[in-house]
């Protein structure tokens, strides 16, 4: 293990490993720091990832780590406790007590799903409590599905999941009453609206079987759709000045960046869900590949400038 790297990648999910792979193949010295707590850990499989559809998240990550190591990239388990910029680059403190230096940073820390405060939802998250039809719609097709309405996009969620099953119930819960046009759409698609707040989930033999309302009514369901609030993981990165911005549609927060992932902080790129809260695994990896190319190009420019300066100094000395 070294204490100096061209690039330190903070976060070792699909985005971080893809970025590290691209940079290691570009013969950059790379360190990936990973807390080992991926967002998709509860899911049984990664879906919609061409050639890897259905692969277990842990298997995908293990394969990616092996590929990064194959090209000389290094990985360390832990979290970043602090990251500071100075004249020569960045100093990154790791939870194991080490400090490493980096010329550039690629932040791929992902996001946290803030879930509705209903008992049982967190425990079932990623299994039969879901949010993305493109990730899980096929797996719950033709089954009784409930949509927990907590905001203005809940009707849209119900209409989306109707594509995968004709048995959809919208639980109005804490959301505003649907408009007349929305009620017409729901009725036309055969989606029943249940009034009242949801009090808890019913689980039998480790399977969701229904929802209990505050008045005691039980509605049988085998899957529940919720709308999390997506919040970028920025712990220990605030000292870099990586502020988040509000995403108006979901109320989530993300780190803004340009098309390449470059943030407002020179030398710091972001990729994956930390900057694109709607990206699926394949999209997160693709964004990291783009960011890695931009990082390498930036380093090439710096290396070239240094080489030119040294050449001129030698020429001047020789003269």
C-alpha cells in the first residue's frame, strides 16, 4: 500500500469500481475506499444490467473488485473521516487511522433512502417493499401491489406499476387528495383508492401479506411501493465544500456537477447516485466511466504542463 495516488475513489459500489477500473487501465495509481454498505445490498439481484441481469449485488461487487486489482488498483475497507484540499492536491483520512494523498478525487458515495415512517418498511426494503418498477416490476408482475401515497407523485407511481400488474391499490395515507383528473385516470386503469393512514405491515413466513390501516382494516397485498427521499451521502466531505442541492421533484438532495462529473471544487469529480439520484446500476457505472476519462485527461494536461516546464528549465540551463 502506498500513501500517494493519482486518484482516490471514495465509495466502492458499481460507480466507484467502474471509475477505478477505467483509471487503473489508464495506468493511474488508484485507491478505492469502501465502507462495504451498498445501497442495493437488500435486493436479491441487479436487473436491467445488460449481460449481468439478475446478478446478486455482492457478486457484482466482488467481480468488480477483482477486475480493479487485476490492473493494479488498490482497495481498502473503511470510511473517509476527513478530506482536505491543499496546494498539491488532497489529503484523505481513513477510519483505520491512515492518511493518503491524492492528486484527484472521484466521489461515488451513493445515497441514503429515507423511507416513510411506517413500522416494517425498513425491514422489508429492497425485498417486497420497493420503489422502482424498472428494477423490480417484472419480479412482482401479476401480484397484488399497494402504493403508499406520501406525495404528489404517488398517483404517477400507481399508474406506472399498473403496467406490470392489474391489481394495484393506492393507499392515500398522508398524500393530498388526488385531483379530479387523477381520480379519473385511476378509475380508468382499475386502480382502487383506499382512504386512511397505513399503521403497519403484515408479514407471514417472511413474506409481506397485507397492510393494516389505523382503523384496523387489513388490505391484502404482496408488494408495497413507496417513494423514498434520496439524499446524497456527503459525510466527511463537507470540508471540501461539496454542498448538496435540492432536487425539486423528489425533495432529495444531490451534489451538482457538469456533464463530466466535475464539481465546483477543482480536482473533485462525482459519479453515480451521489450526483444522479435516479440512476440505476448500469447508469451509475456509465457515469463513472465518463468521469474517469475526464479525470485522466485532466491529469494528462497537468503532466504535460509539468514536462514542458521542466524541458524549458533544462534548455535554459543548457543555454
